[in-house]
């Protein structure tokens, strides 16, 4: 660390609070899903105009990359904020409730964009405080669309030396920073299994091959498999979350189909679970005189914070926000993030920012991905200060 950032950054960020809230609500009101987010992209480019940055737009997705050059030799520090919403209906009523049916900022990405724009404004006035460049990565398609991967393919990490990201969590204590070195978030893979028998009349199961008992046994076998085949010291989750079979009460269907998720913190365990899933599916189907096909669709890899960068994040958080403002997490969480692709290529870290509303008990706060999810907007200026402080000090 070159020098600790001036604690006055928090006051400067606090002065921007009205702007942060206004931007966050504007994005929240018009959520967009996936890789094509033209409304959000336009809001970002307008906010960056006039700050003296080199701005480029993505070709394969509606990303925004903005470089702030100090004019002095030094490293390139990347700060990332994701932009996309979730395909779900918002049920919490507010003046800025989503106007788009079936789309909602239920994971806080609206606040990520707002906090990062705030940091861009702060840092544009702090060029004397850092060397090299700061790159602002506004990324679409985090919610399952691999947006970071597209941006990496288009060169967002070219020349980058360190990278940092913040994710707000709506049921963690407001304004507190949480992180850890090593695995922070899990890998996330989707699987599909199609069990096939032969259909018939439900009153005469002996004349059919019923795939439903085979599917039921497969589900039990998959959930049992983790505890019996994976080292108990290596966390792993297999969940069947979607099951389809049959059309009415008196027909044995030809097939039963299921899908679910696999979460792990270790790539070797991840591979082992994949192999075991195929084995359980095939063996269980065969034991019930059925056949099956099984497929694992790879998702995000494990999000692994570099130990030194996670420790550095704690130092900066305590320095800027106070000694009680950083909590080192004992374990990672089973959610997944495509910032994992960035951390596979560049040393860096991700941190969580608590954003629980202050008008409900912490254990009653709606979690991320809830149709009632909301945040304490007073926490956002602390995220802006941390973004800016991290970039200034990580020289």
C-alpha cells in the first residue's frame, strides 16, 4: 500500500449521497435483463460525460468501460459494478418501483452502478492522489449470462494490475464491509436429468415402466450422495429444484424430467460431484428398468479472493470507515458471481456491503433475490468511499 487514503473521502462520498440515491432509483425504476441494457448504458454514459475519461462501449453486450488517467506512470486498477436486473416481479411498493413487468433489481446491481459512478466522480477530482489509471467496468449480464466473460474477451482486463468489486447484501448490517481471503462464493452449475420408461394406464403399472419412482429415487440418491461421497470438510450442495412428469391422474408418463443446481468451493470437488451425479442418475434409472440422459451445464467458477487483496480490503475499510466497519468472514457463501472470471485472471478481491433497511429487524429483512428486497440507501456512500479508497491506495 502506497499511503492510506484520506478519511475525508467518506465525507466527499456523503456529499454525493443525493446523487447516488437519484441514480440508483432511476435505474431501479427501469430494470433491464441480460446482456442488452441500452437504457442503463445510456444513464451511465451520461453520468460519466464531462469527467475527463476515455469511454468505450461493448460490441457483444451493452457494457461501458471508462479509463481515468492520472497522467503519471503507474498501475491500472479496475473497479467493477454490474448492471443487470432479475426476471421477476417486484411486489414492494415505492415511488421508484419497477415499471417493467417481470423485471426487478432484486440483487442490488442498481446500487452497484450508482456507487461506482459516485467513485468515478470522486476520483476524477482526485487525480493528484493516485498514479497510473483507474478503469471502471460497468458490466451487464451477471445474473447467469456470463457478462464478465464477454467483457474479458473484448479486452477489459488488458493491462489491468488489480481488480476490486463490491456487492450489496440486503440482510447484512448496514454499512459494514464483509470479506475473506480464499473462496468467497461458490461455483454454480445447472444439471438436467431425463428419466425414461414406457407409458401406460395408471391402473395397470405392471404393463408399463414407470419413470416417476425412478425419478423420486434419483432425487433421494443425489441429495444423499453429497454426504456419502464428498469429504465433509469440503462444502458442496446438490439441489433438485424443478421436476416435471405426467399430465393427468390416470396415465403413467413416458418420462420424468428434473433440473437443479450444484454448488462447491473447490474445483476438484466440483468435478467429483459432476461425475457422481451421472453415476447416480444412470444407476438408479437402470435399477428401475428405465434409461436416462444426464447433462451438467457449466456455470460460474468459484469466486476466489486473493489473500493479500482481501487483507488489504480490510485495512482500507477499517481506515476509512472505522475499526468496527470490517468483518472477516469465517466461511464463503453458496451464491455465485461472474466476477470469478476476473479473479481468475487478475489479483483482486470482492467485498460485501451490508445494506439492511433500518426500519425492520435484521432477521426480517428481505434477502437478495426476494420480490420484496430493498436496501438502506444510506449505506451506498460508504461503498463509494471504499471503491475510491481502494483504488487510490492500491498503487
